[in-house]
C-alpha cells in the first residue's frame, strides 16, 4: 500500500512518521518545511518513544502519486485544496481517509473523489509541531477509522482494516469500525468542550479548564449536549464518554489544543467545523443546545 500524507503537521506528520518508521511506503507533501525535511528527515519527541529518520518528502503533488490511500490531515481552511490535490495524488480507485477535525469535510471530499472512496477518521492525540520537521507528542495517540457513506461501504471497510493493521504493526493504537459518523461525533465529545473553552476563556490550557469549577461544569454540560445532538442525528454514542474524557484530560497536564495554538498565533480557527457545523446539524435535527450556542457566540466574540 502506497500512503500519501496531505497535511504533514502535528497529526499527519506524527502518524506518517510512525508508519515510515515501521517500513511502510509513506509519501509526505510539504510546502514551507520541504527543504528542512529533505535535509534532516522527520523527528518525533514522543512519550511512546523518540524517532528521527529520513522520509519521502515531496513538494509537487504530481510527483507524489499515484497512491492507494491519502491521509487527509489538513486544517479546515485548506479544504479548498481538495479539487487540485486529490486527483493528482490518488489513483482512480484510491481512498481518501479524512483525519480532519469537525464535521463536513467528508462531504467535501466525496464531491471530489466520490463517496465510495471516502473514509472517516479521528485522531485522539496530544501533539504539536515545534519546528520544521519536528513534532512533540505528549499523550494519547490512538486512531479510529470507518466508512462514512453507504456507497462502497464494503470496500472502504476493507481499506480501513488494512490500514489499521499497518498502524498496529507500527505500534499505533487503531480501531477499524463500521460507522464513520460515530467516529466523527465521538471525537467532538472532547474537541468541542476543550478546544472550544480554551479559546472561549481567553487562551488557556486544558488543565485550567478541568481545575476551574465553572469551566469544568461548562465542559460537562457541553459533552452532554453533544451526546444529545449526535443522538438527534441518528448517532448513538457511549454515555460513558464524558467521564472518560474528563479523566483523560486531567492526565494530560497543561495541553494546548490545536485551536488554542492557532488562536495564540493569530491564525484562522477551525471553529466552523468543530463547533458551528455540529451545532447546526444538532439544532436542525431538533436538539436543544443552549451551551453549544453560548460557546460558539463566545468564541466568535474573541476572534
């Protein structure tokens, strides 16, 4: 399997590097970091073991493919690149595996490559790019993959299972499931409250959210609303997720979610995909979501 990494930052760079470390055929697309990675390779400073090594880095997407799988790890603002990149990178039967945050990107990918060639994914990882070709990984690191559309479900499931096996061989926890909608909503149970509140509260790390009684209660309310929103949209999630998320977040220490990093650096935030679109879908399905609305209004007031 030839695997492309589109969006080789804190998420794509980490998972691609683990696959490359295990000897998989992985090809990374870079722009500003291309020269540094070509010269020094990728470096992981990781709680699961450090690694540094050469990788196949490309600046021209036309030279990268054709690939069997593309791990799509962009930020939301880069989704307009899909029509130009995916046909260049994937062979005609290749699958786009979307590891992007929030909701809506799978639909955009389907408009480019077809729904029968799209898988949904979620990365449960605390990682941050600390320099050109250097990624700091401080906690977690698991992946979940699953078909998202009914079209081509059997084939996409096979691709997810094959890819999950390769990640497991690279010592990356990975589950291949059957419901991509549950994969995406499941991550939102963490991402909406903790990424969102890190900006809503003015730019704070996750340890401050769980330590503050008011913010912790806000986070708990948000997680309950996300479960309701998902259920209204036909996705039943594990009711134990909120308690698990709180316990996991307490163990992370002073973590900076990607939305917080973007906020502090003055970059565009993924608030539309991570908060606004789930809220829109939940309300359209009849769910009452006042805390999610309060969160979205508060973030927009900050930016």
